[in-house]
């Protein structure tokens, strides 16, 4: 049973830290290309930066405004993850 809990924690962590930035990065990149904005070699960097800024904004809202914002980060429940053991807060 403990292994199932760890698997869920890993899955939630991966979804939280990669899915939102990836989606925002792809959307920004498509919008930049579609609108004809040419940033040269910096286009990918700008799109990736926007993805991580998007994650930071949603995470800020989740921590300081309401845990319900965690839903945008891919959680099925509206709360931040809790850790046990040596990584506990």
C-alpha cells in the first residue's frame, strides 16, 4: 500500500511541474509563429520562460490565495501536496 502512495506522489509531482509549463510553452510558441513574430534564436527561450512564469503564477495563487488553484496544475484534489519524513515542512 505504501508503494501505491509513493506512485501517486510521483505522478502528481510530475504532472504539477511539467504539464502546465509544457502546455503554456507550446501555446506561446504557436501564437508567436502564427502571428509572425520572429524572435530568431530566442523564440524557444521566450516560450519556455513564459511556461515557467505561468507555473510560478499559478503556484503563487495556490499557496497565497486559495488551494483550489492547484486544480490548474493537474491535481484531482484542491490542495497542495504534503510530504512526510525528512522532507516534511
